[in-house]
């Protein structure tokens, strides 16, 4: 299990990284924590001529808070989020999500930017950041651009990242009303890739509700019917189950009975979890 | 590519191929074979080492990415006080059978006790879920870590 040979560079600035990635095109890959890319290279499901190491770029490590946003640098590790090293004005949701990703040794390296850039359908951060309405900041040769994470992630291992573009970080909007966030995940063993993840975010009482189901399809699904039910204030789990079942018929028409039951269950558990947050 | 690392407290300079993992670097270039390679894709935890104080799967990082870093393998933790306590309890609780997973188990156990002093068995089981023992000797391993945690917490009540 050895990777095919490649060249390795450690640029000093994002601009330099961007130029190197653009120049080498599809034969280059950016590496941050490498916890997915290194095994993919070793298994030779990914092959590159040039590896551009972003892991020491301080520009990608900045974390900040304004009255409107939490800004998370792309190189922020899962372990740093788990340990509360960055603010979490979302009722501890991000800390809890981080603590369930893979294993501690992997969380010490894996980064939030790397997770979004890879866009694995079972990744934890894509669904979470979509549920929180986050925006991704992207740097490239032609300056910076921003895009909603929901639009950035396009499918299995597919994003809108163009040649030479690098994820700089994320802006997660803060809500005026206190957020209540719920989360539930089913994986065959703790730390393994999930089979179903649900996020429920409610802004205050009677405010905007977002329900996101991840690990169910090539990209996370925003469940409109389930959100409508939760926003209605009707406190009935049977009605929520029915609403999710209707959503699944629309968004996942090919789901088998087990998958349907599993996804309904994670959404219901995420809603319960949300209700425990005061 | 030339890299310089502090390996078990000593400065080491080596030429490495960019594709070389840290695991292959410590085993093949440096002859430190306590670091075991089980799955080589991050699933088993046998190759766990410490880089800049953080537990690391040495099969999932490239040696070139560790340039300038400080690396501890199990060999370098021989005289570490927590490791001495852990070794004693692994011995007393039958925390190993074939021993293949043991280096990774010991390094991960030390990390668990540092982050979560005096853990109960459930916490240890959860935190250890990334370390695989193919002899399935988890009962003894968990017991050993809980016992070591209690002894260390007793000896250092303020952490």
C-alpha cells in the first residue's frame, strides 16, 4: 500500500499555493490534514503528480467572531473544535459534531476545510454547515469569492472549486434569536463513516427551522416538509415521522424500507435532541 | 527530500521520498519497529505515534509533512511515568495477547488519560474505538487503562 511517486511542495502563501495548483491543473492536489487523501493515494484511488501542502499556511488558520458571523479558518481541526478552542455560538452543536468524527488521532489532523473540499457524502461538516447556513470563502488567482456551502457541495466528491482555488474558511451566520440545534447520527461503529446523519436548527421560538439529512444521498438534503412540521409547533412525533416519510418520497424515491426507517429515525432523534436544548 | 525531525528526543536528518508515510519512515529509515502497521489505511490504530504532543496515525501522515516536528514512538516513551503505570496494569490485567496492537493501545491509552483523567470503562471504550485488537482482548485492555487512570489520578490529585 504505497502511493505512486509524486512531487511535494510547501508554499508559503495562499497565492503561491493557488498558482502551483493552477499550473499543475488536474494532476495536482492540495493536502491539509491528509486523513482522507493519504489513504486514497496509498490505495491508488487518487493519483497525483504534485502534492501542494497547505497545512502550514497561517492565512487559513484564522478564527474570529463578529456580531454577524463566526469565521472559521479552513485549517481548523476537528479536535480544536471538539476541545472548544473556537467559539461555538450554536448551542455546542459544532463541538458535539466534531467529537463524533472518526477517532481522536484522525481529529488531530483532519480539518473542516479539507472535509468540505473532499465532499464525501457521509462527511459530518457538509450537513452541519448547510444546516447552519454557512458560506464558504474561496481564494484563487482572480481574487476571492464566496458561496453558500449548500451550493458549493455539488455531489459525491464534487464541489464548485475551480483550478487553483483554495478554501480559505467559512462564515457561519449568528442568529439574533437563540439557536436550538439537534443532531443525531447512525454509524455501524463509533467513528466509522455514517449511514445517516440529521441536523435540526431552530432559530428561537417560532423562528426559522432547517432540517438537513446527510449521508443519505450524494449531497446533503434539506428536508422542507419536516422543517414545515417542526415550525408549525405541533408537538407530535407521529406527524413528524409522516412529514419525513413524505420528504423521503420526494428526495430519495429509491430508498429501501431499511433506509427509509433509518433516516426517519435520525431526524426524529435530532428533533428530540433539539428540544433538550433550552 | 531532506527532512529534520526530533525523534524520541534526538535530532534526526534523513532523505525521504515525498510518498513515504511517517510509519515507513520510523520503521524502515530509523529502525524503530515498535510502531506496527496493521491496516495501513487508518482503520486499526496499531501505528499510533505522538507528533508535537498529539496522537497521530503514522500511516496517515507523510514523513515530509512532519519536517521540523517532534515525534515520539513507543521506544521514546520507555521511561515516561504514565507509560510505566500503564505497562504495569496491562501486565496485571492481561491487557495483551499476541501484542500486535499493544504499542498503539499504550500510546492511545496515555493520550486518553491525559485528556480525560480517571476515566470510567465506558469512556475508555468509546475513546478506544479506533484501536483494533484482533485477539479481541478488549476486556483486559479496558480494565488496565481504567486501573492505570485510577492510580495516576490518586498520585496526582491536581492533574
